[in-house]
C-alpha cells in the first residue's frame, strides 16, 4: 500500500490536531515530537498497521510479550537494528492504543482494565527507552526523540486522547471533510 502523501488532507488534519493538543492543551512545544506522533496516527490509519507484527509464517502477533520474546529468543542472533525496530514498534503500538483507543486495551485480556493499561504504559516506556539506546547517531528518529517518548509516554498518550476527543467533537458537529485519496 502506498504511504499517505505529505499534502494529503488526513495528514494535515492529524498534524493540526496533534500540534494543537500538544501546544495549547499540554504546553509542549516540540515540533519533532508532534511530527512523530502525527505520523504515527497516519501510519495507524492503515488497517494492516493495527496488527502488532507478523511471525515467520505470516500470522498476526497480537501479544506484546511475544514480540519481546522474539528479541530475546535463545536461538536468535543478536541484531541491534532489528531489536531497535521491534522495540520502537512496541512503543508506537502501545502509545496508539493507550492514547487513541484505551477501551481496546480493556478488551485485550482478562486482567483488570487498570492493570492492563499500566502494563501497556510500562511496555511502551521501556520499549522506547530500549529503542533509544539501540539507535545509532545517524538514524531517524533520533535517540533523543525516542528517549523523550519514553520519558513523556503518559503525556503523549494524554495528547492523543485529546486528539481523539477533538475528532469525536468534529464528527458530532457534522464536519464531513472529504479525506479520501
């Protein structure tokens, strides 16, 4: 599937909503962080991105623990680049679900919702921190941005919650902006 163009209305919408939520509601003026979070939203518009990962046979991996285990499997050869991508993916996945769709976390398991949400936040923070440590100086996103996502995970999730609320408000007001390619 082709990536969404930079000038696409959906990209502009998400960028505006994230910048507004982060700057106005949360008081965070960090363009790199806002760009990363709005790009994350654009990426997760695609349904195939809603799957955490796929295993070697192509089957969806739905548990974070399964992804982490793949990094630490005794038979796997240490590959910092692969581990970095896996931990970044876990961070992105948990940030999206805790911020935009926390009720989806509730349905994801038998543990109480509060315990499950706490686990998601802990996995996300830890994964972004590990990804930041595995990031070479010349790779995007930079290590400092991944570290910031780890340190400010809850704030970023709160910002995404504000974005969702603003989207819900626009929908209830009947704003039917055409967002189709």
